[in-house]
């Protein structure tokens, strides 16, 4: 796997590059945002530090996403909640705060790779002949005027396309694949985040909020009080009392 490592600290870059190489990654290390943009198209995985000398890392992340669909983890010393939320909303697949344990970062990389790589033999992953639907290919799911195409990974609202991040779509697709069912937070975290590392709990709240905001359909993801979420009708203006997003638990040091 070709990994783009965007890190301006030589010591940190050496440690990360060595750990990745041991695990079979081919690492290209760059220390400036302009070089990251130049090599983004080659990457199969990205590790991104936010403290770069020529451009703020969050702005770089926003510029990278249209150029690079590869899984991306932010690795940074910035631990404030607004930085974490900003990184996730800008398209990061995970957010790791320095200092960190190398084994934990490697576990997070493996977890992100599992989530973003379709398993062989799963519905919709088998190739099909031109002009023919794939065997077992899931059809679009409708919720009011919202259409969620699970196979094409697209969302439209009233016929207009809505651009979600990879993680936001994963959450919405999981709920849409089982319409009418309520899913606990623990179930969603386990199914989509793998080992459900503690920071993912906050990530789920951020992604649900992103889905509601970007679609303009606060009913699309319903909050099941003290339990979890389910796919809603997708129509209406302000969310009903039962649909309002519960405030997430405070993001203490253990969750960073």
C-alpha cells in the first residue's frame, strides 16, 4: 500500500515511516502542503499532520478531498474539540492526537482500511457485464424525497445531489440498508468502527449532525432516545422532539 505521510517534524516522520514500512507500506513523506497536493493522486492511504509551515492543515484537508479519495487519518497535537470536529467534517476518516501509542495508531489504520475496503463477495462488489446490474446489487432506498443509492454511494434530495464524506455515507448507508430498524450506538460503532476505539463515540455524533445539515432533512436520521439511531422519513422541517440530536458526552482527555 502506498501511503502519503504529511509531517514536517523529521523525528516523528522517521518513527512513523519506519513503523509503516515494517507493516508493508511504501511511504512517501512530504513536509509541505504544496507537495502533499502534488502527490495526493498517488496515495492509497494518507496520514496528515495539521501543523504545516506553508498552509493550515485543515485547509489542506479540504483541498485534498476533491483530489484524493484515499482513507485519511489526521495525526496532530491539536486536541481542542473544534479542531477534532473540524477535521472529521472536512473529510478525515479518523483523528489521532499526539502523543499517541504507535500500536494504537497502527490499529486505527487497520480499522479504517477494513471499513473502506469492501469485503470480497459482499453484495454489490461483484463485477457485472456492461449494461447489466450486478448480482445481489442493492437498490436505492427512498426516505421521503431523499434517495440513497447504496451501490453507487450517492445521495440525492429532491433530485439534487448531496455530497457526504465517506464516513457520513457509511453511517447513512448502514441505517438505510435496514430501514425501520433501530440500531444502538454500540452496534453502529462496532459495525462501522471495527474495534470501536473510544474517540469514535464522538465521531458518530459528528457524522449524524453532518448528514442532517448537508441533506437539509433533520428527520432523515432519527434519534432513538437513550439507545441509538434509525432511518427516518426524511421529510419535514424542524425535527420532532424525539429526533433532536442528544448532546454528546463531554469530550474529556480520555476521548482525545
